[in-house]
């Protein structure tokens, strides 16, 4: 199959062409790996304080261009301007946080007889980061910042539809003083540039965020080289509302738990599980909350939800919501742009396609349950296990259900999932490994064990 030599970037709100960028080839990837390996050797040899100082300069450069980056994200990804500003700020904050770990990346001394045993954490070398289109800036930084802090070089392949913020971040890195070749961005087609990166023997690790189907391919392609892989994949997260919860608060918070970023979020709480005794009341409260969500121009400060990323994604979402399905439907603009209204589906079987597959759009289903046991069974009745929420006033129940739900990130009486200073990742087919948090840097290192004998040579 042949691929275009250029990538066209469209504004999802208008369908207008924003930019055209060259698509990297396998040869481009090979040349980038050579440059990265050369830069990485020099970077790893720098004193830790110097690496930390340069990463902080990178963070300052991002902060100084925060509005520029945000507006670029609005144009290429259709994100609301408020979300886009948060995303650029998240890149800045993560670079600062990672810089603070450079001088704290220490090994251990282990007691042994006859000598001293120490461990050394060494960088892997060249790391490939394959970022998605749903959160182009922050997720790219999740892999890039700790990898650089740990002494590695990074080659970032952004999604085909959203390469512009990544390219700008690479320019800011150079302006901040990071060495040439240390952080490179290669826009390109997944089967071309992405595959070349995964299969390249000079790339020690791949950090991939995307669909479970493609994540499995990445794992398989890297297996011949026993390449280290971190995968953050799909989700079909539950939002469990018990009868003893603050129903008003739970209903008010539910819409943006699956409508934020137009539902294009692996953590979206798209399965709302409500105890039967408060089911009708919850729906009464949910309907006006969903219908009041403002969908429109993402550059407008008052907009709550923007468009989907592409026509392909719009058609995918439409395929899940047929005319015969009952529920709640909000409003969306007509005309140019990839618009889909906020949608809540009710009265479907728990095994229906819309209830079990990841839609990746502004669509949720509401399912009733009888008791705690059934709530847990429904929550776990999915191949995914990324995130979820539990609404209850009973502390004991909150702890029991948190332990029983098979997911990597849970919130009680809230919908918070991702903080750069806490670990993030999934169970089951939602991924392998963890990103972010206090251990993020160690995921980009090899542990070397060194024994030093204190006993002199035999006389």
C-alpha cells in the first residue's frame, strides 16, 4: 500500500486545511536514530544538574509560548481553548517535575558479605514515543519528559492529524538549549514511520498511546527484539452511582466525565451504572445537565465541547447511535465541521455494542443495577480496565468497590484520573506499564548491579 508523502492537517471545526507537513519515511527514521544515538551519549555524560537546568529552560520556553501552543491545538485538534491552555500548561509542569527527578535518580546499596553491592540506573538509549491525536501535547510529554530526564534521547511520532504542536515543541527545545538530535519529531503515517520506529534495533523502548488493536501490533512487532514497551490503550470506564450518594452532585458531574474533549478520552466514563432505587431520579437530573452543554466553536471561551477530530471518527461514532435507541440528546452545530451532539443512551442490554465497545465520542450508556455485587460485576464486564468513578457516602463501600473494580485509576465522588505526579495506566487490555508519578524516570532506565570486593587478592 502506498502512502502520501505529505500530511494534510485539517481544522476539525471548519474542515479547512491548516497546514501541510512532510511525512517521514523509514529512511528518515533510520537517520533520526543515528542522530539521536549520537546526541544521547553526550546528554547522558552531562552532570545531572546541567540536564535538569536545560529541562527547566525547556519548561520556561513552553510557558512563554503557552498561548501560541494552545491556539495551535485549537486549530489542529478542535479542542476548546480552555482545555488547550491546560494541555500546554501540563507539558510545562511535567517538564518541571521531570527535571526535579534528574538529581534524585539514585540506585541502592545492598548488604552482602565480603564487599559492597550497589545498583546503578542507566539510561536505555533512544526512546520512541508514538503519541495519539486525542491529547497531542500532554501525552507526548508523558513519555518525552521522563525519558529525557533519565538521560535518553527521544524520537516522537505524533498522530497524522495532529503534528503541529509536537513540531513546535521540538523547536522550543532547541531554543532552550537542548542538544541537536536529542528530541526529534517525525510526523508520518503509522504503518510507515511508526512501524519503522517500533522495529528499529537502535530504539530501546517504545511508548505507545492509542487503540488496543494497534497496541497489540506494536507489542508484536517489538517482540523480535524484546523491545521494552509501555502501552496506554483503550477504555470503557464505569461511573458507578449508589443510592446513598449525593445524586444531585453525581448527575451534575456526569456529563463532562464523558463529554470532555468530545468524548475522545480513554478515561471517559461512558458506562453510567446507577442503582435502581435512584435510577429514574438520576435520569431526571442528568437530562438538563446534558442538554445544557454548549457545543460549538472551540476558540470561543464559552464553549464546553468542540468537534470530533475527523470525518472518519464522526462516522465511527454515528455507527453506534442508531435511530431506534432511546435516551437524551443535546445539540450540535450543523454545516462544516465534524460535529456530534452529546448523547446518553438508555434502555439497552448491557451486552449491546454501544455498551461494551469504546465509541471514543460524546456517547454514554446508563445501566441500572440492584446491589453492590451486581455493580461490581457490571463494572468488570469489559475487556478494558483503565479508569472509573464510584459515588457513595459509605466509606467502607468506597474502599470495597475500589478494591473490587479491575481498573488502574479510580476516583471516589469525583472524576479525576490523571495527575502528572501520580501513576497512570490500565489493567487488562487497557495497557501495559505505568506512566507519570514518582517512578516515571525509572521506567526509562536499566538497573545495573555492581559488586565490589573488599577482600584483598589471595596471597
